C-alpha cells in the first residue's frame, strides 16, 4: 500500500502536481484525525458511563478480601517471564527498508517484494536495523543491472537484476561504502573525459568548417575580381 502511494505521488510530481497532492493528503489526514478524535471521545464517554453504572456492583466488602503470601519462587517466575519478552522482540527485529525505494524505478513489483523480503530476513539474522541502495550502479548488455546495498552494520551486498526475466540475485561482497563511492567517482571522471573529448572533436569540426567556408568565400572573391578585370579590358579595347 505504501509503495503504491509513493508511486502515485512520484507520478503526480513528475507532472508538476506534487504540491497539490501534498495539500490534498494533508487535508484528508486532518479530516481523518478529526473523525478519529470524535469517535474516541464518544467511546470514552460511553465507557465512563458504564464504569459509573458498574461501580456499586463491583465494590468488594472487607471480609471477602484475602491476602496470600508471595513465595520467592513465584517472584522468580514472574521476573524470568518478564525477561523472556525482550528476547522474542529481538528475534522479530523491525528493519527499515525505505532506502530501497529507488529500485522501484526499474524493478517490477514482484521482484522488489522478493528483494525486500530477502534483505529483511538477512538484516534480522545479522541484527541490522536498515538497508539502503547506494547511488552507484552498473548496466551491462542493456538488460543486466548491478546495484549495491548498504546494511546498517557497514556490509555491502550486490544485487543483480535482469530487466527481461525480472530475476533478482543477492550476494555478499568485500566492498565498503568508501569503495563504492570511489567507483562512482571514477565513473564520473570517465564520463567527464568523454564529454571533453566530444566537445574538442566538435570544436575541431567547426574550425574545419569555418576554414572551408573562408576558402570558398576567398575563391568566389578572386573569381569576381578576375571577371571584372576581363570585362574592363574588353570595354577598353572597344
């Protein structure tokens, strides 16, 4: 559901309607909060009235109340029971996967769910709180996309995705976040050098074209001069 909302917002934002969608969402949220507050208020008042009506029936008399001594074993049992709850919570660790949303730009929904589930289990086993996609990625053969994912413990995993078959493969690497950043910097440098070469080649072409046009114009001028001279000579002979 959250993914669909995000994709709807990106769709509206790309068409210049991002602010309008945010305003509409804020108004809807405000209306929901007001309705929830009114419902909660009515429920609380009804419960208060019921409690007031049941108070006389639930009052306990003095002789009916008995106090039983608590043994040490019972106290230990209660303490151990309360200590076992956090261990269960640690097993079901909540993992923040919002940093994987850039995959939705080129992945199918089923492939993204598969990747998200794999990373959730992986993070729970490793005790990681979050996983996010790094900005650097490689594209091979027009269909194979290689991306890198950073876990909160600093480990980097490689995600291979095929645009045709929608197959996802996750594997561990020995890279660090700094290594991936270095790869990205190298790619940017290579792209900049490529652009510089293209610009230099375009400049050379323009210079050649200018020289060629100058030569043509000079040839035309010399032809005009020669024709004018010949015409003058003919007139003088006459």
